[in-house]
């Protein structure tokens, strides 16, 4: 949730900017569908890129935190040695790093779907 809340402003900025640019670029275009398509494609591209830049660090931090929480539920923290804790932290870092692309794809999908709805609302 924290990550999705972090990308909400980027969606609104990208959609508003894209709609304004499309309106300017297609000022004399008779076909409204063309304007709608152009604004939507532009908003999806811009909001997706902007969201990924804005959410990368919060996403990684949240993923590591959630993984640590899950692992700590499975083991007895009293029985962990310093070496075990260090190994677990390294494992969590590797696991988070390897899954960042998949998480980024999910965020990008959410942003794209939201951007399409937002552009339709703005135009």
C-alpha cells in the first residue's frame, strides 16, 4: 500500500500533462478517438516510467521488511546467532533483489490501468 500511495501523485501528474500535450498537439484534429488514444498512450508511458523511478526505493524497503517479518515468524529469534542473522539478512537482500523486477511489473500494471481511467476522466 505504501508503494502504491507513493506513485499516486506521479499518475496524476503524468495524466494531466499528457492530456494537455495531446490537446495541444491534436488541436485541429476532428477525430476525438485519435486524441483519446494519443493521450492514453502518452499517459501510460509517462506514468509508468515516472512511477518506477519514484517507487523503486520504497518498494525495495517494503519488500525487505515484509520478507524479514515472514522469516522472523518462522524462526525463534532467541535461537538466532549473530552469524545466522547475518546469513538471513544476506538471503533476504538477494531474494528482494531478484524479485524487484516482478514487483516493478505489478506496480507498472497498476499505474497503467489507473492512468487509462484518469485520462478518460480528464478528457
